[in-house]
C-alpha cells in the first residue's frame, strides 16, 4: 500500500510504502524529506521581530511555545530580562498551548480509529480554547503574541475567569473520554503492544517529549533544566511502561492533567505589573 506523499494522512511530508498482513504492517520503505519550508533561509533577510510570525508556523497547533522559545533565545543573546508578570504569563500560555496540542493529537488519533464521539468531545473543548486564545492575541491559531523582551499585550478583563470555566469543562469532557476509551476492547486491541519502542531505541533516534517518556524514561526539560517559572510549580512527569501506542496515548492524557494543574497554580500566583 502506497501512503503519500500526496495523501491526507501525511500532509505531503513523507511517502510510506507499506507491506501489510491484514491490518498488521510487516515492512515499510520510508521516503522522507518532501517538505522543506525554508524557514531558516527566509529568516536571514528579516529583522529579529519579523521572524516571530515564522516561528508561529513551525508547529501551528502550539504556536505560543515557539514564540516564547525564540524570544527567549534572542533575549539571552541581548542580555534582556523579562518582567515577573511576563515570565508567569509565558509559562501559563505555554502549558495552555501544550494542552491544545495534546487535545489535537489525541482527538485525531481517536478519529483515525473510528472513535468519533471521543473525537468530538476533545475537539469541542479545543475549540473553546482556540476562541479564548483568539480573545487574547487576535488570532485563532498563529498568534504572533510573543515580543522580544515581553508580550504583545496583557490579559483582557475577565480572561482568567473564562479560562477556569473552560478548564472545568475540560475536566468533565476528558473524564468522559477516559470512560469511553481507556478500557475499550477495540481500542486496546489496536493500541496495546503496537508500535513498541524501547528506551534505548528512542534515545538512539533522538526522540523527545511524550514519545520518549512513553518508554518509561522520565526526561522533561521543565524538570531537568527548569526555565520560565517551572521551578516554582508542583507537577509530575508521566511515563509509560511498554513504549507502545497505548502508552503514548495515556502519557499525553496524563500530561494534559498536569498542564491544567500548572495553569491553575499560575493563575493563583500571577503577579501584577507590566508585561
């Protein structure tokens, strides 16, 4: 079976020629490198601030994290220290972005397996979050909200109140997804012991994030080399057991709960002042 490069499952990025035995993939021939958007070359002819809309698009599902990482790099080069309120807001919005990203990833995966009800729960709450972030930044997905030395603007009135309303609904909806999916026989058969990856292989392939943690390796930069306000927060680093698809699903589900926990902490300790 030829998957890609012009195929809705791959977005033009890769071609996979797969040999199947029923539903089981027994061999693949992967051709990567179809997509190169030329960000680095484009940025050479732009000012430091003009690069911000480009980094938004490196991962448009969690664009603010890219904004803040880029701004932090330039600030480090310049010797600029951001304000306390900016530091806490960047941390809160980074976790908000992580939450939106994981919701998108899990929802899309569940949809591919045919779990449309769970998909709709997750996408509905994600859309509330998109609207909420648009209220802050003026854009729904690619925000261009970071600024070198700060943020584009402060929070609108009532923004944190609406955030807590959305997080309360998140708790309810994700609880429903756990009930629908976690012990579902079809879901378990398609996810458990499928795509297993050892910690050694993950490290050899330079995996990071939830993929690496799903193998049981508790590596997280927010804990290992804390930045922004992460050293002041109480949170856990979820890990998997088998490094299979089920673990990758469950680690992300647990990470979302940790993000919500951090966001609520940050809302409580957010200082006043300029951004």
